[in-house]
DNA sequence: AAAATCTGTATTATCTATAATACTAATTTA
DNA sequence: TAAATTAGTATTATAGATAATACAGATTTT
C-alpha cells in the first residue's frame, strides 16, 4: 500500500514510524550524505546520541536500525557504529549555474524523463501573477520526473500558456527539455528569474521521487519571459539533495569599488567527469 | 526544555508531533503552496478529509491546527475551512546572486549577528579537502547566527586558516561580515565555489534558529580561494526557507550557438524595498 | 586478564498519538 | 423557521512510540 517501493536500490524508504525516531534518522542521514560525517567516521555511542537528541536509547536505536537498513552505517557489537557512506560521494548530478536552463543535458549521466500528468486548465493564482497572465488564461500543466541512471532526482511542474504549448506534443515533453521546445516554437526567450529555497517532501512527491515523506528537498521556482516581457514558462522544481546540487563557480573581477563577483563560465568547480 | 521557542512570528515551528498528522499536514501544505489549492478555495470538511486520508478526525484536526498556525488556512465554525494563501509572500530576506558574497548588508532589514562559538583547531576532513589544506593545519572555527528584525534566519559556520584569522578579533566577527575581514587582512580574494542544497534541521541548529527539529533548510557550502589558489574560507550556511530565498535574475545574451545565460546585475527581480 | 565501552536484547512502565463517539455552537441552505 | 453542515470541544479506549532499566555478548583498551 506504499506505492512503488520495492525497487532495486531504494535506500530511502525505511523511515521509522515514530516522530522522534524520524527526526533522529533524518538528521543523521543528512549529516552523512551532507559530508558532516564522512566515510570511516565512527558515530557517538547510542547512549550519547540519546542524550544529544534528548530522546531515549530505544528511539535512537530505531533510527540507527533504519540507517543500517539503507547501508549508510555499519554496526558492530563492542566496536561501535561507523559511517559507510558508499565511498566517493556518489557523484550527485550537479547543475551548473550557467548551464542551468538547458536542463541537464549531457551531464555525464543518462537522464530520462517520465511524464506524470498532463493537462490544460486555468492558471493557478500565483502562476498567473508571476507570469503576468489574466486570471482565466489557459495554460498547459505538466508534471515530470527526471531520473539519472534510473534514480529519480527531480520533480518538475511546468506551466506554459496554451497558445505556446500547442506547438509541441505530449511526447515531445517526455523526451526533450521544455526549454528546447519553447525555442523550437519560436519563442524568443529573454529573461528568467529564479528563486531557490527548501521544503519538505509531501506524500505524492515523496512517492514519485522514491524518498521518505518529510525528507528535505531543494525547491526552485523559475519564471521565464520573452523579449516582450510576457511569461512563457513557470517552473516549480523539487530536487533530491542527495542526488542534486546547484553549483556556482564565481570569480572576482573589477578594481576598487567596482570590484564584484561574476560567474566563472566555462570552468567547472568540481569537474563533471 | 525546548530552547528559545516563544518568539513572535515563528511560523515554522508548527510541525505536528504524530507521524500521520505530519503526513496530512505536509500533503495539504504542498497542495496549497503548490497551487493545487488556491486562495479562496474551501477545503473539504474535516470528516471528509479524515476519510480521504484514512485517518481519524482528530488527526486531521492536528494537521489543520498546524496549518492555521502558519496562516495558510482559516477556519470558521459552521462555515468551513478556506485557504488563506496570504498572497504577499511575506517578503523574506532575499539574497541576490550578485550581492551574495557581501553577506546581506543593506537588505532593507536590520540584520544582526550573534557569535555562538569560536575556537581554533584542526580542520575537519571535508574542510581540509575542499580548501586544499594539510590534515593537521589549524583553522579558526566560528559559528554565527544572523537575524533580521530579531528573527534568526541563518546559521553560519566558517573555517579560516589560523594564519589569516589572527588578523581580526572575535568582536570583529560578531559585527562585520567575514568577507570584509578577510579583505582587510590583506587576502586577495579571487575565486569562490558555491554549492546549494537542502537538508533537515538537527537539534542544535533548530534551537539556534528557533525552528522545529526536522524542518527543511537551505544549505549552502562555499569555498573561497585567493589569487594563489589557496583556500581562505570555507562556509557552511543553513538558512530558514521561510525567511530566506536565493534569488537569481538572468538574461539571455549572445547570438546563435553562443547564446547563453548571464546574471542580470543591477536589477532585482522582486525588489528589495 | 581486567576494565571499559559498545551493540544486542529484553522487560516493564508511561506517555502520547490515534481512533471512536457524542455533543455544542456557528453558519449556511432549503 | 427548520434542516443540514460545519468547526469546536470533550470523553474514553486502544495501540504504539517512548522511556527507564538491566543484563548479555562482542570488542577494544589498559
């Protein structure tokens, strides 16, 4: 009854039931995947963890059970618990600032898209406002999940004015980046505004991304306008932080008071190899 | 025993305790903020919601209590529950891409900093690796919390090589952006690499930011290097998504195959007024 | 070998989320 | 006005998460 869950490498569907155990689990998990706890590191003892989190040892135990189930930690009686962060950081998909719009083509990974829903309807309030549409304007609403090497990493919902959206098909959406489709449709893209934030995974998104409800997600909102200032795309994207990072290499240019930062294009901070 | 919690407008501290209530809360919240439920919309009755989610009415009630606490819904006996997606978005602190390094000076808000901890020690593995230091190199480790209008919104931990850090005092850290202190110390900053992701609030950070353990946080890692390629600062920043957004206005420049995106400097997408 | 530390396991008690039910008061609808 | 629907409130019961405690087995340290 938990949707699609028995996948090959679903290391994420083991959330403990209790609320406190959940927090301990999620907190430790993020410390590991986030780099605060590296591979060989040994965790504090269960008793100490219990004190740190202000819960009982049983609760800590549940969280550790879940973590051990995902393979993130290894426990040995007498010795202790050590981090088993499957070594090399797993190379999450990195979206560079400058290659941001072209939506992750050629990333070294083979990314695929799956269309979850597709419909036409009136634009929601906040979309209409952001894009500068009338309240009754019709838009195409599509939700897609993108995967890298068969692991889903992003949940994207796009709103495109119906007049523009008619220029491409449903199949196009599943196979090509929306960005390319827009330009193919003759839209002259001029400006975009992006806002990055964070949120928690709700049931639907969690299911689609193969993660636990309550996991942290990177949230990105994007409004794209053409040369006339008309909104042509509204994107609401949710990304798994363990699979996806937004990278921004910067260099400092100019002299004196005019000295400021600019994106370092053409060079990757970490390398995408 | 929950640390500082009775703040004026902390709407982020309302995650329900129970696991089922959490799911209902997150699901409804996402439907609202995601646009599936717009402003004036009225929700189904509590009894119906209970049936839909397969939980009891008490559980639904908890979720709704939390939603009402955040101001996302409004409940009236006899009438029902309506979505109050308070449109104006509450104007959180917005950090523009181009003004990113100067760390939020002149934001329209009065931001203050509080020094949580301050010490010298050997750099953690991941810091040493990222900055290109030897494993035993000494660094200054400082943790600060920044607040806007007395509401904390960011939790920053910085690592600076001891040799550089000796050039400024502990008091300097509490009053000035680290960035300014570095340049004052004669460091010639040349390059930075930032990585944005998301994570969950652990006990310490949650307490410092006045939010609930398990809340979503925007996570930013920054490595700054000087003209010789030596790492001079490593920053690990956690930001409350309800108080902080990373904004990126972009424009499309160039022609043909060379057409690409560049940050639109000097113009704010939302306005910082 | 002894001591200390750790996970593994078990037991019991308590607290709390959840469920089921009933009722009141406000509001809308017929 | 009467009926229906709704949120607000309260009560009771149950199940499950959590806490507190104790001890055994494994491992490391002294």
